[in-house]
């Protein structure tokens, strides 16, 4: 095993390693039908592209320019009561 990253273990072997199945996997694919929520697995990439960039990050090409602070303005025509 070259890559010892846990996310690279195929699901059928993970089931066997975690005692979820008694059948030792012999093929590269899961036996039977795949559940409707099944997605192809991807290795976990930390610090590599594509990584998630927050919407305000300078590295994000879709950076949003929004005001971070908005100041309160009193309604027009209102007066501030004077204190003595």
C-alpha cells in the first residue's frame, strides 16, 4: 500500500476492516446494488487544490465585495432631544 491515507481505502474493504461485513472483498466493486446515496469516493486532499476557499478570501476568484460594516443613520426629519 503506497498511500496510507485512510480515505483511500475502498468502501468494501472498510466494511470488512470495521467488522460491518464478514465477507472478504474479492472484487474492486461492492457486491449487490449500490444505495441511491452512493457517490464515488475521492481521496481527502488537505492543502491541495481543489480546496475550499471562504467567500471573502482573497484567493477566491469569485470574491464578493460587500460592506462589512453599515452605519446607522437616523431617519430624515427626526430631531435629537437635548439633554441638560
